[in-house]
């Protein structure tokens, strides 16, 4: 058991849209990410995905609506729901996802991360 200092961990990297693993529990990985700009449309056929906004404001477009998630808020995107995250300014995120989740689902893109780093 160890204390994880989020501020310290966020200070260890600067790349956007490239989540870093900071812990695991019950088959889930806890990841931190810095995001800015637009991501790509994608879904995760078999996995739910939790976005917790540590700092900033994240917009997520869905095919039928758009939502804004503010600092201290979170949203769970159900499996199979297509979504596109957007950050007008830098956003710090904590993600809870199954360990086997693919970063961009079945979509291959230059932003796709094949292997997550650990911090």
C-alpha cells in the first residue's frame, strides 16, 4: 500500500492523450491523462469507461448530445457508446478502465496508444 500524490504524478509527464497507469484494483487500471484539443470518435464494445476531471473542463460529444464535465465531476460512458472527448484548454483526468481496454477501441489512429506507461 502506498499513497499516490496526484499533483506529483501529473508533474511527471507532459504528453497529451497518452494515459499513464498509476494503480490497479479488481481488474481495473487507474490512469492519469493530460488532454488538450480534440480526440477521435471511438467506442469500447465491451468496456465501460469512467472519466473523472481533476482539473479543467472536458467536453464529450456523443452522437445524440454533448456534455461538459467540470472539475470535480465524473461521467461513466457505457460500453458500446460512441464518444469524442474535447478539451479547449488543458484538462487533467483520472480514468478507471478495465486492464484490457484498447485506447481508441477498434479505431487505429496516430493518437492510439498500444502500451500504457506506468508512473
